[in-house]
């Protein structure tokens, strides 16, 4: 199984997050600013390597906390 962002996720948001294709672990790759965006909805796809390939989808909601205030 390998993991990726759904095609519905903009490239701007994909630049802020990285997903490990093998484990599905999501990490930040850019700075997140509470004043700009308070939450992100990430659509993730999991696909197997079968023939034909099967896939599943999930939505991950990420809430940014403003630690400065």
C-alpha cells in the first residue's frame, strides 16, 4: 500500500505538508501560521499495488494552535 494526497489538494497545501508514501505519516514541510489559516482539511488516498489497483480515501483535519498568544 502506498499513500498520497488526493488530487483535490492544491499544490500550495502540498508544499506545506509531506506524506510518507510507505507509512502514511504526515509531517509539516513549511511554516504554519495561525493568523493565515486556522485549520487544514487534507484528503489522503491509500492505494494498493494490485491489478487492478484498489484505493481508499480518508480526510485528515489539522487544527493550528496559536502558541504565541
